[in-house]
C-alpha cells in the first residue's frame, strides 16, 4: 500500500502515529510523512528561517529512522487554512503525487487550528484530487482514499475505535520523536512539558485500553466512498 | 409556501430529496431547485464548458419533471467556499430573490466539501439576507427561515428525525435523477456505481425505518429563530 | 386518536405535557392520563394511605380540567420497576385497554428512577401488548404504537426535536397543576421550590426556543415499527 | 476461533448477521447460533407449545444451512430479563460451554426489550463466566471475550463502525432466513412486512455505505478487557 | 485574574454572561468586554455609520454599569470570518493586549455565523498569540488560555456543564442589557421579541436547572493545554 | 462536608478516586469509602469466605491509609442488582446513615455489571433516601445529593469534564491500592496486568490532559436537584 500521513507540524506524526508508521514500513508499505508547515514559529531562540532549516533536517532524520519518505507543504505555522485556494491546490498535488491507498491525518477537532485545518484540507482535497477536470498539471488520483484520523494531542475529547499495537516499535517511535531536538526544548519552554515522557504515557494509556503494552488509537473517517470492509491499519 | 432547495451539484437534490420536492409541488407549493455549481468538473470525456452546458440542460429537465423552477449559483465544482465574500453575496441574493418559507439543503457533514460548504453558506447567508443594512441592491428577506437538512449521500453517519413518504412519487424521483444522463455515466466510471439503483436502495431503506415503501429522511436545523411548532415538510 | 399519557406520579404529566394533552382533547382526541404510582410517599404530614387518597382526588380533578380520563397503575412511589413481571403485566393491560394511537411518557433518563422505569415499562410493554400469545385475558393491541418522550424535569440534559405550542392553553395547564394542592406544599418543603412558577418558567423557555409564548418539548422514540411519516403531536 | 452469536428470537441472527456467520464458518471457525427464547409468542395461529416446536426445527435448519451449531436458552418471548438470576446463570453456562473467542449479539438499544435484555445478559454474564468463584458446576472461561454488536432492526439509530462484506453469501443468508417459514407469515400479519425483502434492502444499504454489493454492519463493545488491536470480524 | 469576554455584537455578552462578568468584577477581577463587530447592520432606521456610533456608546455604558472595560475589533456585522488573516491578526493582538487568564466567548455552534466565527477566531488566535515568531509588534502571551463557552442564544442545542449563580446580579445584568436601547427596538422589529424578558426567562431557566433563582450556563473548551484542575468561573 | 464514595468491589475506589478521597480527608472532610460487595469471587486460590475475610482487612487498611472510614454493603461479587428491593433498601440506609453532601460513584457505563449496577443503585436510592414515607427505620436524608461519577476502568469511552490534581497524593494513592495485596495477585492472574502500574499510567494520562503530574477525572451527574453552582470536588 501507499500510505500518506500528514501532520500539521514536524513532530506531530511522531507523537501521534509514529509507531503505526514504523510498523507499516516494516510490513512492506511505502509511507510518506508530510508535515504541512515548516515549523517555523515554534522557537524562542531562532529566527523563522533558522528554525525552519533546522526542523527540516530533524524531520528528515525522523522519517529516516522508520524508513519513511519525508515531505512538506512548506506552509508557515499558524497559517494553515482550508479556505485558501493555493493551499488546496498544494494538497491536491500531494495526493496526486503520492497516490495513497490510505491516508492518516489529524482528527478534525484537535487543540489548535493548524491541526484542524490540515484535517479539513486532507478531507476536502483528497476528493478533489480525483476529479480529472480539477486541473493542476498532474494526473488525477483514481480513488477517494480512506482516511484514518489519529488522536488529538493527549487524547482530550477523543475515543479510539481502532487500536494499533506498537509495543515492538516503541523504541523506534521514541527515537523518531527525539530526532526533533529543538522541539524537546521548545515544548519544555513554551508549554512546560517533556514531550517524550508525555508521548510514552499517552501511548501506554492507549495500550491499557486494548490490552497491550503500547498502542496508538484511531478513528476512521465515516463518509461515503471512504468506507471499507477490511482494516487498513496494521 | 415558497420552498428553496439548494444542492451542491446538479443531481444532488434529485438523489436526496427529489421525492419530497415533487410532493411539495404537487401539494401546491412553489419550489426552486438550485444547484450551487455548474457541475463542471465531473466528467472524463468533456471539457468543463461542455459538461456545464450539458448539465444545465439536464438540470432544467429534471426540475421540469417535478414542476420546480431551476436555478444555479454558477460556481465551479470543488470551489464552493463559505468563507468567500462573493459567494456569500450570491447566496444572500438567492434568498432575497426566492423569499423562502422553508429551505432544504445539505447536512453540514457530508462526504465532500462542496456539500458541506453549501450547507454553511445557506445557514450563514439565510440569516444575513434578513439584515437591511447588508446591502446588495435587493430588499432584505423578512424572516430567518427554518432549514431542513437532507441526508448525507448513502446515509453514512446520518439518522433522520423526520421522514417524508415518497412512495407515490418514486417514479417521478427516478425520472428526475435519470434526467442527469451524463451523471449516470460519470458515477459509473468515477465511483463504479449505478446511482439510480443506489438512490432507490437508499430511499427504500428509509422507508423501512418508518413503515412505508419509500421515504426520504431529514433533520431540522436546531437554532434560535429557526425552530417551529409545526412540521413544514409534507 | 386514542392518546395514552403515562407519568410516574400524579402531577408529572401536568408539569411536562399538560398543555399538549389539553390541546389534544380540544382537537377531539381521547386522552387517558395515567399516573403509575399512587403518589403515596411524597408527604411530610400524611400517612401513605392518606396522601394516596388525597392525590387520587387531585389527579381526577386535574384530568377533569382538561377533559381527559384519569387512570393509575396503583404502584407505590419508589417501587416502579421495569424488571417486575407483575408491573409489566399491568402495563400490557393498560395498553390493551386504552388501545392508543400514540403514547406520551417520560424520557428514559430523567431525574429519579420512577420516571426512568416508567419509560422503560412503556417501551417494553407497549410491544408485548401486541403479542397474541402474551396472554393476560385481554385482546392484544393491533399495532406497535409510536411514543413521544416528554422532557426531563426542568429540561436538564434534554433537547427537544419537536415543540408543541401551548400558548392558548397555559392557563389550563396551570390550573391542572394547581389541582395537585398537596404537591405544591410538598415540593416547597422537600425541594424548596414553587412548582407552578417553575413549570411556567420552563414552558416559557421552550417557547423562546421555537418562537411562541409557551411551548412543550418532545423527542420521538426512534426505533423500528415506531417511526412515522407524519407528526402525531398537535 | 470459537464464535458465539446470540440473538433474542429465532430469526434475529439470520436477519442481522447471517452473512457474517456464514463467512466465519466458511473461513473455518466454529460458530454457535443461540436464540435466547423459544420464539413461542410470535404466532396468530399456533399455541405457544406448537410454535416453539416448529421454530426449533426452523432454527436448526437455518443453522445447518450455514454450517453453524444451533442452541437456545429456552426462555419465553417477552420474558428475557437481565435482572433474573436464573437467566444470568444460564448465560454464564452458555459462555462456559462454548468458550468463545468472540461474541456477536444485539446492540443495547434495539426496538424491543428481548433484544436489549439479551445484549445486557451477554455483556454482564460473559464477564461473570470468567470468575472461578461464580460457581455453576462448569469450569470458568479463561478470558473476557470481545463483543461485536450487530445492528438494530432496520438500522434505526445505528451507525456501523465496521462492515463485513457478505456479497458472496447473500444467497446463503436469504436461505437461512427463509428457513424460518412461520416467521415470514407472522411478520407479514403482525407487522405487515416481507422480512426477506426488508433484510435484503437493509443488507444492500450497508453495502452502499462501504462500497460493496451487500454488507452487514457492527460496532465493537468498547470497554476495558474487551478492546483488541486486530479485527476479529471476517 | 484578567478576564477577556468576546461576543460577536454589542449586547451578546450582556444577554449570555452579563451576570457572570458583573460577579467577576465584583470579586476583584479585571474584565474586558469586547464586541467583535460595530453592530452596524442591525437597524431599520439608521445608516451603518449612525448605528455603529450609537451602539458604541451603548456598549460603553453597559460595560460601565458592571465595571468592565469595553473594547471592539471594529468589524462589520455579517463579515466576521475566522479565515481572514487580517481578523486573525486583530484577535492575536487583542489577546496580547489583554493577557487573559481566562476567556469567555461564544459556543462554536450558535444561531448565526458571526457568533460561530468569533468562537473559532478566539480558539485559533488565543493559541497563535503565544507564538513568539507570530510577529505583530506586540509581545507574545505567556500561556494558552482556558476558554469557557457561554451558551447559545435561548439555549438551543446547548447543555451547560457549569452554572454560575447570578441571582444577586440579575438587576445589574438587566441594566446592562437595557443600556442597548436601540437593540431593544431592533430585536422587537426584526425578530418580534422583547429581549430583556427573554434574557430573564432564559436566565431563570438555567437557575431552575441548578437550584438557584438565576444562573448562567457554560461549557469549558476541552482541548490540550486548556484543561484545568480548578474552576475559573465565579 | 460528608463525602460518600461507593465502589463496586474493594479496590475500585482506590484505582479510580483514591487521590481525590485522600485530598478530601486532608482538607478536613469526612469520607466514607464503601465497597458494595465483599469481593468474594475474585480469587483463584481462596474460598469465597476466605477471600472475603482477607479483603475486608485489606479495605480497612486502605481506608486507614487515607484517613477515611470503611464500609460495605456486604453483597456478593457478580450479584449487585439495582432491581433488587433488598439491595435498594441497603443503599437507602447507607445514604441515611452517612448523610452525604456529595457522593462519588461509578460511571453508569463501565466494564462490568457490578460497577454499572452500583451506579444505578446510588442514583436511584440517594433520591429515595429523602422520602420520609419510604420507611426503613432511619430518618430520611434532607437533600438530593450531587453525584460525581468517577471514570471507567482505564478510561475507555469516558471523557472527564472535571479534573482533580492528585500529584501530592500519588504516593498515598499507590499505598492505598497496594493494601489490596490479594488483588495485585488476582488481577495479574485473571487479567494479566499489574494494576498499580496501570493505575499510575491512567492517573498520569489524566494529568497530561489538564496540565499537572497526576490527576483523576470525573463527570457530574446532570439531573434536576443535583446541579450546583460551585465545584464540590477539591
């Protein structure tokens, strides 16, 4: 399968579905990890340009750890907007380029707008990508792709309906998140938290709910043309 | 009553509430069937201009079959956007022109963005249409109109609270949908489906739920100024 | 139509749907107001037998005011139980005796167990009443009757989907409730409230939500065999 | 796997999950189809004893068609009660006898109480079955078994989260239901319906929602000890 | 605490949380009452400029009555849009200027779009306000602020999880609302209502639900970084 | 305040609200920890009588650790039933004896029936306890007590609306749970889990959601007469 995972910022996928992505790669699937923004506003010490450059390297390293391909839409933090025709076009082309069999992205109601707008962009544009007359210079995708929403940050107001066992891949998941060195610092300073410890605690909690050591939770996007009769998650 | 029904594309109203509209006409009401877009991106064989011209004729024929008036906002497929001031103005004027006593439109969470954006446009702008100082050159409408949401395509994640018996009008409904000849082809090729058979199956299913042969399901929009103490559906 | 309204205690129907019942009578329907219990534990000053006798008279007077027939299951306060075979049999017979076209009863999640158990008894036994081999000596009812749930006391955790305009009947509703003289005292002493004022405030609030002076709110019971394609409320 | 499917009456499993059960058998699993009651009150022409005897034969034939084992709790229609210690003991022993890896049963909120009480009995007693000191003379089961709820009759107020493709088995499913000859008559006379046509329409509708010809819908029971990280449905 | 309350139009805060704001001031907190728009389209008799000027004075008087500071974003009625970068910047600066410890604003699903867009603007931009590299010339705020959503107009489709007792401040609340003299007229003419009576009825109803004379209802915004372990409402 | 906490089995309160109870005691409140059953069926090695005796001692020790009073209803595991008049009477008397200002108990939909039945018993009987004519030989309680539901085991299908910070009391909470020595063994053998580790992980997760190290989550019971205008949790 071609798997397209799209998070708002560099590190979101690592926190929310890093283990699942690592497992998908391990099972032989092609995984693209795309961060919508450059992560260029999450720093107290760097300029936007500097932090964007650093985070690009961190993202590539994280993707490399699990064997995924890295990509970005190149947007700016805080400016993701599903109403923006230019951004819509970018996402249509992302889908047309990656031709996914399954998409993983943010839940529509997460804790900040970039997450929520990414979710809407993916939902909207993975449909538009299939319209031949929505012309972008790239061939239209041949199916409306099933979407799995990963959970909200720290699982607030979210109840998974499907769990993926990531026990065997928890070290890979940690390593992927730790590749985002500047974020470990930023989140400590901006939000007073140790994101690796928090990720592990949240991943442990989802494991508790389904009877394994570590798990990640998802809900499928339930709309016409996206329903399936089999589980696409590992 | 003046009834304004607004679907995203030519054929959406026919699939989701064609029987109800036919019944409303039969009971003596004035019905306007408006499709927001020209349906200009749903084709593998025509250019946008060609398919738009064809679908305009198909829409007029479908409306004619049930005795409704046809209208369009003239937008492009995949570009409906409730955040667009120009589109908002168009919808304000649509409401001011048709002066509806009741509006039927898409459920806010349907399977693709044009549907969802139409729903939001109608909700937002049917209010603005009543503000005298929201000036568009047309007189403001004199009431915030009750809205009934028709169901999602194939009823995914939708539970009606009101059902309309369309048993007597199922042939009319089929004929209306069949008027969209190009769509029968497009949906077969794009989504692998026979939309008339599917519409009949879905309409039968709603009938099962309420004890008649064929029915269409709706939920009212529950907000201040739109509540009523009587049923406005037939 | 034959209308069967069943409340847990004498005065519940008066608080929650007195106006609707009065309107139904006025429109020519036969209405039975049944209170499940004798209301025999709501007193600080009387014995159970005394208060039951008094409340029976009050209930008859209230029903008389709106032109309904009064009935009771004769249960004891705090002992309504949908798991009790004897009570189930009583309700089967109530339905077989009254042969309703529509039933109005408590919402399944109200503020105390007698209300909730009445709701479950009615739901369960209005089905059993239709089974010829569920033998009670009375002929089985010929249809699974639609049910409308009236709202919870003071509308907590309840959102109506249908409103009945009771503006013209608000004085009748007040008079019906005032017929329960002992309850005005009991509720003042047990709960510190003026129930007539509270009923009026709640009825006014539902009016606000649907654009009339006074209204009562309901939700239909949504299950197979109970759905309808027309509104049975006035 | 050992699969235990429990419906309230003979024919409920056939209507709601017959295709899934047939597929499970075909894939090599051991399936027990248990009807809680004897179906002894659903007749206009037979006595309870007569109809029970007939339906027992019909049930065995239906199970035979798909290759499942038939079982019953031997309860009476309209008397299933999760509060009854004797019935609880029966279900504990059913679980201990069949030692299921997965259980399929009614959704907790279906259209009549036998369905709902069966759902609660299964939920409650499949846990108790694992307690060694809950002594019934049979050895305790060794795990709290995952439960999948099948849908409500005609899908009212139910949205599946998992679909099973039963396209290849739709004829088997029909044959299983048709084995309940007396029920085809009873439902025609009691409810005015052709249950085979209705079952096909409902199964087709679920197919529409997930992109196949025929499907059955389910939701997993989401509680501690019952969560899983893989799909147990076929 | 610094409290920032943001309503769509002049008078929304007065209707929905005037008592709570008055109580917060009385308890020593600094309260800013901001109306997003100038209220410049709610009039049958004035031009936009005239009505905006009048309503600015009315708003100042209302704020003065309870001891709050008045502010506005200066937007136009019907044009509030969370997708508009300019409006987002205005709200970022509002947060950076007022540095709130708690924010009160509209519920995300209220009866007209200005309310809903204000809710989204506040949610989105109170996060962006904390990003140092989201540069607006003002220093970033130092925390992601907890938000309480006030109820929808007339409480349609809203159930509070927290109530504030405003019994002692009901006269202040009425006076605040009455300061919006032109609105008393406009709402009478546009919607046929007496807004002071309606506000009192709604505030009484919420009181009924929690056992006091008058109350206002709220729900907290449940997302990461906004959760608290203590009640911030009075 | 008098606080009454009621769990199904010895150790449920320790897992779900031990920290909150310890904090309530520390803040000067009188806390009664009642376990409905004797815990007499959770053992692979003891007889029911033996394990009941052992767990009674464990429970007393756990209560002692936090300074609460221990109590029990003396029921048997797997037999808690809200439909049982005898059990109802026991709970009425528990409430009349302890005269609580606030009650903490199980969420109505937890993972096994004893939990759910306790929840219903408490809801139902804390009302009945206030009826003077519901005679049990003990004086009626003088108010319908607010209830907070603690979370489901491992938080499945539960979203708190209120959090209590138990960071300072996490060692006390652990010690309370560890007092249930036999349970540590039983849960390891019956469910394959280390309950102390799991409790800590779940308590950490709730802390993540509200910005502290460790927290416990609750939702208030939202019905008439139980609403409040202040937080009763610490």
